[in-house]
């Protein structure tokens, strides 16, 4: 697990935790935090040289060899897409629909649109809350079953139980998070956490 620590990350986490923050404020801080998380998560993307013409002369620059695929886990993961897309030229977005059965705490997949012609590209799984790790592990199982090999998981807040579950089931997948919290409660929610990230960003609390 890579804990992304930065003064601005800590500021945005505190703002997201505030129970009185409205949906618009929550989304704004989530997008800003996503931009900060994008840099360490994408630090080793492969690039290739490209020639560009400036107003004065020819210059050599770089472009991405393979454009990353952003995979937000619906619906909470949508809040991280804009921030990542801001810093990734030509980002492709492939949605994955999962929900957690509140009785069994097990993930149920209901939608996916895997880009079949791009399975060699880097995949960035976006799931703000890494709680039990069930949904994330199921999402990783799915991506691998479709042929994805270079996968990174990005969360905003993680519980130790969720990190351990992902690392045991998918030791090849690096996990990036902005905050490692204390534990899960009896309902499988992260403590102290920030509540339900999907409900809070879309105002359905």
C-alpha cells in the first residue's frame, strides 16, 4: 500500500469528513484530491519520444505510450474521474457497476463495459472507500478475467481490513490511498471515515 501524504491531501480529507459539507463542496474537494492522487499513482506510466514544433524551433517531448483506462466503480468512483482526467491526456473511461449487499456485505456486479481492444493499457481502478475490500477484490477479479494486467487501485480512505484483503488476493496490484483509518464497524463502514461517498457526492444522504 502507498499512503499518499501531503499537506493539501490532509486538508481535503478533513473537508470531506465534515458531515455538514454539502454535495457541491464534497464533490469539489473529491476532485481536487483526485488530482493529487493521480500523480503518484501514474508516476511510472510508459512514455515515448515525440517531435513537436514550437514557435521558434523543433523540440523533443514525450507522449504516453498507452493511454490509461480509468475504471470508476459506480457510483462513488465517478467522483474521482474528473480529477484524474484533468491530468491524463485522452483518458478513456470504462465504467464498472457494483453494489454491496447490506445483508451479506458481498459485492454484486450489475454493469461493465470493458474496452476489449485496450487490455494491454494501464487500468486505474477508482473506488473512494476501500472498506471490507470485497468490492475492490471483485472488481480486480473482473478486470483480470478480461485480460487486464497492469492495474492500480486508487482509494481516498481505506480500512486496514480492506487493504489486507486486496493485498492477499491481488498482491500484484499496488494500492494508493490518501488515508488509512482505524477499523470497520459492525456494518462494514470505515471508522471514522466520511460516510457513504456515493450518497454524499450526489446528495442522496
